[in-house]
């Protein structure tokens, strides 16, 4: 098999090359620590306490934080984005280019809907 794979007249297709070392992505390591649920738990108390001090509705602030944590278009922080980043060859700049428009659209819809509902 090794002799055949060195010959350039055809391609040997396997599910995983034995000589290739699997490299873990830094994004995968960050995802194991900083998930969306952890982000919600860490960042919800601060806006809620600010709105209680100012007399605003805490539901609006809690919903804003909850919806903003699901906005993962700019960088590959979602598991699906991290999975396709390596095999497809996407870079972070590709996510920034495509996700910038989606993030702006997402924020406009969130702010508009929260103003209409509350």
C-alpha cells in the first residue's frame, strides 16, 4: 500500500492517513470551556442588577443577553462552525467577512423586536 501511494499515477483513498498527526483546534479547546450556557450564567446578573438599580424592566435585559449569546456568526464559537473550519479550510477572516453582515442583521432584528414587544 505504501508503494502504491508513492506512485503518482493514481490516488489511494482511505478514511484516515496513518502518518498524519491529528491536530486539535484551539477553537475546540475554547468551546469546551466557554459554552453558551456559561456565558449566560456569567453575563446575565450584571445587566439585571443594573436595570433593578435604574428601575427598568429586567426581562428586557435578560432577553437581550440570552439572545446575544446565541449570536455566533463572527467567529467559529459554535460547535458546527468549529467542526467545518478544519476540513474545509476556513479561516477566522472568512467567518468575519460572512458573519459581519449576519451579526448586524441579527442585532437590528433583536433591538427592533425587543422595542416592539416591551
